[in-house]
C-alpha cells in the first residue's frame, strides 16, 4: 500500500489542514495518510484546544487513515527535537514511505541545501563557535546561525531560516537524512498558497478564547474551520465536551513559580539563560487581583527577550507544569520515541495496523493498559508514557473534566 506521513498538531483542525489533504490526494490519489500528532501540549508550549482523540477523529473524518501520537516529551520540544521525534515515530511504523509538509519556499532543493549547510556548521568547531559567539551579543542561536549562513551562502539563500514552516521543513529533512536505508522516506513539500493555508492557527485559538457566547464563537469560526471542527469546538465551549482555552494554564504556572526558588526553577527544561529568575520575579510582582485569564500572557511577556522567543518561554512554562527537567529532556531526546500510540484509524488504517504487527520497530499501544504489558521495556519507555499520562491529567484539570479519562479512552475507529 502506498503511504505518506504528515506531522501535525491540528490545534484545531482548520481549512488549511483540509487544503493540505486535498493537495496530497491530487498528488498521490492512492496513498493512505499516516499522521503523527502532538497530544496534550503543543510545540509552542500551550495546552491543545481539544483532546487528542477528538482531534484525531476529526483528522480521520477529513481523509487521514491512521493517527499516531507523538510522545509528549518530543511534542513540546524545540523544532529540531520535535521533527526528530515525529520522523522517528513515522519511520518506526515500518509502513511509511513518504513525508509531506508545507513550506513557504516549497522547493526541496533549496531547503535541502540549507539542511546540509546547517550540518556543516554544526560539524565544524570554528563555525559553530562563531555562531555561539554571536549569542553574547544578544542574538538567539537560531538568529546567529541564520547570520552565518547569510555570510556563507548569501542573504537570499538564508531567507527560509526566517520563515517558520521552512525552518520546520529543514528540520524534517535533517531528520530524514539520519534514517537507516531500510526506513528511508521520500520528502514532499507543497506551497502555502491561498487564504486557507495562510490561516494562522494562533489567531483562531485567540478567537476561541475570546468568544464566550456560542453564537459569537460560531461567527468567529465561520469560514475558518470545517463543519465538524466547528461542532467539536462549539460543544466544548458549551460544556458538552472538553476544551481548553488559551491562557488556561496561567493559574497553575503562577502557583508553581511562587512556590519554587529560582535555583530549583533553573533545573527545569528551558529555564536556563536567566529565564528562571525573570519568571520568578514576574510572578512575585504581578499586580494584585490580576485576572486569571491574564496570568499566562503576562508571565510569557515578562520572559520574552531578544534571545528568548515566546515559544521558548511557553515551552519552559509547560515543562514546569510537567516537572520536566533539562537533564531528563536531554536523555529522552537522545533515546528517541519508545512506542507507537494509536489515536484513530479508518478501514485502511486498520489494514496498516495489521501490517505494523510485522513491520513496527516499537511497541504498538492501543490503550493505556498496554503500557503496563511492556513494563520490561526500560526506564525511557516508562518515563515517556508516565509523562504522557501526567500531561493528560493536567490537561483534563484545565478542561474541567474528571481525572483518569486517559485510562477509559480507546482509539477512535471510523
């Protein structure tokens, strides 16, 4: 069976995602689409709007065949680690032969040239030292590398390193380069053209956060999301399903920042480079009676600097919620994903799962109790699934739903 993988968050599933699937069907009409999707917290460190099973079901209803979960430790990491974990997950299925992603440049040769150039810089001690030295001037590491690439290849060649989807695409290409020959995947990229694909999911999430009245929310969603996504979001806003609005984690993050000393905070992933102290001071000096919904954005703004991006600050706060320490993250990223958790599938996806019984390089997890059957799989396996379960519990609290829902939920079968 012809197959193609997609890495996604679907937070929430909108018309841009639908347009990508339509483009892929035109290019590969016979291919089954396998998605690896972020679970509870996203790559920007925010709680997902909807739970993973709802988002996975919406993806299958839109034409995907099989949705796998990206373990949480990779899902809320840097772009490079996010891409490494996602590509490794798809490859470990043993049935995925292509990887499709959107990009601003949409020319694989240009993106691949930059992927090779970044590898050259990191492998050359002098070039790497030059990039690191620019951080002392207040540049982020990413900005320093971009400046170095512009000097070596020319300003025009470095433009993709300023564009978010190009950056992620380059990370995918670098991850693909590291796969063994028997798991190789062919890259495929498409341009982000038209209003549907230029839609900024962040703007959509903010519209969801602002809309308290169902009619107001319905108006905000009109023309931005498919009907099924709108129904799921409206059900959540009306209390008939789980939904987490932007900024909902602010109270918990604020409480933890008040409790922990800066020295303890500095052990948390992402809290280095002075961020622990900045956030600790910010929490201690917030104005009295700061509204709950303003806690998260105020803390994030207090942490952002020229060399610390909003995504970096939010990931650090998410790591604080999950007590994910920097040393632990380093070990887990080196270990790679340890299982393939199934979130949803259709008839073709069921056939792929049968194939994966023979081809998968990692345990296939259909329900939470399956984790317990692999108790001898090692400490990395145990840590990753326990972090997933913790993230599920915290997300459930933020959504106002009962605890333990992860144990009772099976993959969506359509």
